[in-house]
């Protein structure tokens, strides 16, 4: 099974999270054609029996993504489809599903709604899950059938209390399994948890699962030690909330309908600059990308410091290193940009990100209360609605930072800019955060930025300016000052893409 994480691994402060996200899930498919799904040819019942059971409060990571699901009126489905290896039988796939359910407690967890609607997590030790089988007609592409099934799985609301959190199907052709579809709602796990799950499924790991699982997490979070951890984190948040600028994003300079736009940005030059930036600043990959994000947003909006909530996996905490569940949370970081060079901002972001990571494990409900209190005291909205989510695993090739000749590097980066691509690919009414940037690996070994904007806060032109400013900042940070100045004029001549979408040339 291949997991393509399309969800925003973040949670913004908001309502108490008691509303059922399924209430608006059908809107996810609104406005786009839904492929026709053939009738189910067979349903295979798969019984399972795993360790542990019980009823508890949701963990902090679950609460955070539950709040995001409620705000966005989406179950933020994760998963995808993949070709089945030749020779794999239906029994093999049923056994794989059984392993999945038995090994990972989050796959056996449903919600129970207490009086008043508060969601609790309930772990079951035994149960039965269904593997759906679809037959592709001889003249039908099985990949198209799998795509149609995936679309249906993503768009149909989950019953959080009455269904298991996974939907899985097999597409057969001439009686042989050829495609597999797996879709889960986001309460199951975060991005790194998905990768851990897939790795253990490939090796069929039989050692006991390690780390603190969800029920134990909830119990620890109520303990004195858990409360101290949350209080430390919230003190860090409070320091940012009380000193951050009132204006974090420009506002409705060019509001559109549909209001939420999404774009992809790929820059070979930005990726090629990363090893040299590390060599110059001593900052690691995520810190560099956060710094480039801050420079890009400042140059596009003029607002400094840039206040952002970086999504933190929390897997550096030993008890979470190998768990398959939601432990990611969004920390907070304020990066001063005005008057600083790109390299200086990268260094600041590297230091600031480490502080944000240490303080990204906290009680989301307590953060709600803090934000509400600070908002009243400041007389303005203290919610932070800008997010950065580095999901990439990019590591520069060994020795790639050893370019002794700045002129050669400058020429390489200038040439690489010719391959830069910015394309809008979606406009929708579905609710989303105000400004959210994801970073993912590409099959070619580079990076791709997915930029999601609420055009009532960030205009399309500002979003495009942000992307090209990140690229320019990467080139500047990679080069010594003299070489950077030499390329600055050309870098500033990056295409003014704000009008491309209007002309119809900027859409996929």
C-alpha cells in the first residue's frame, strides 16, 4: 500500500472540536466530476484480534487533527492506490489487512461520543473489517477503476463511531488482483506514522509494537508530568501571542470566488542551493526551508516578523519514535526578517525552529483557552493561521556542498531557474487555513511546494510572489555576498506570474 499524504498535518486553534467533521465531508467532491464506480463483485470478511482495549480521552495529537477536520469540514483522508505485485492472491491481501488491523492499535480505534458530543477514543481488541473486491471489465483500464474507488472512498463520510477508520479495496482483471486502494481518515496517523506503518508491513515485523500508544498517551497527558510539559509549551506560545504583530497576513487585497486556491511550485535552483546554504550557515534542511519560507512571505507581504506554525512530527521524542498514530502538532515560531540577509534569516529560523520543536507537544484545548484570553486582552484576534509543513525526506548528495568556485555555483543556479514551474491547479470553496505550505519529495529527487491560500487573506499574485521570492532567497543564501549581488538583478527578473492564471496559462 502506498500512502500519499494529502492532509494538512496541522491544527489551528478554534472551536472545541466537538462537531462531527463528517457533516460537511460530501462537500469535498463538490464541483468536480466523480468517476463511476462499478458494483462490488465480492466482499471478503477479515476477522482480527489484537492487543489492548479501553476507553479514554483523545490524545493531544488526535485532538489537534480533530479540530482541523472540524474547521475544514473534511475528514482529511490519507492513502492512495498502488499496483499489486504479480502473483499476489486475494488471500494474501486479506492477510495483509489482518496484519494491519492487529498490529496497529490506531487501526482498531473508533470514537465514542459522550453526552454533550465530546469525542472519546475507544480501542477494540477484536473485530471484523471488510475487503471490497471490484472487477474491471476486459475493455476497462483497472487503474481508472481504482481511481474511481479511491475518489468514492475519499468523498463518502466516515462513521467515526460505527466504522473502522480504514477503507480498502482490490481491483481484479481477468480474476487476478492488479490494483489496491487504501484510504483512512486522519485520526489514524500522521505522515511519519504512515511511513512507519508501510515499512513494518513490507517486512511483516512481528516484534511487539514499541512506544507510547494512544490510550497510554491520554493517561500520561493528564499526569503531573504531562501537565508540566503542556504548561512549558503554552508559556512559549504566550510569549509569541503577546508580542506578534496584529497583522499577520495582508488581508482582502484581491479576494476571489471560489476563495481557496492551490498551487504547485518546483524549483531546481532552490533544491540545488540547499547544500551550499548548509555549508554557509550550518543550518539543517528543515531550518533552511523555514527560513526561505519566512523570507518569501516577508517579501511578498512586507510583514515582519513572520509568525508561523511549523508542523512538528514529535518523533524526536523517544516514546514516539516508532508509533503509528497522531502525534504531530503545530508549534509556533516568530522569525524577524526586516533588514536581514537571506542567510541571516535562515540562521535565525534554524534556531527558532528548534525552540518551536521543543514546545510542540501540548494540550490543544488549553491553547484554545490561552488564545481566547490573549485575544480579549489585546482586543484583536490572536489566532495564528499561517502553517508550514515540511514532509520531505530530502538530503543533499554527499559532497554536494563542496563547490569551491562561487562563480560556477552562481552560473549553475541561474541556469537551473529556467526549469522553475509555478502552476495553480485548484480553486474551491471548501474551507481551508489562510496560508498553508507543504513541502514534499518529488520522484526525481527534488522538492515540490504545495501552496494553499485563502484569497481573502493572501492574493494569488502575493502567493506567486512568495514562491519566486523563496527561490531568490535560496540563491542569495547559497552564494557569498559578491556573487549574490551579481545575480540579484537577474533573480529579481523572475517571471511576474500574477497574471498568468488570468490569461489561462497558469493552470494544470
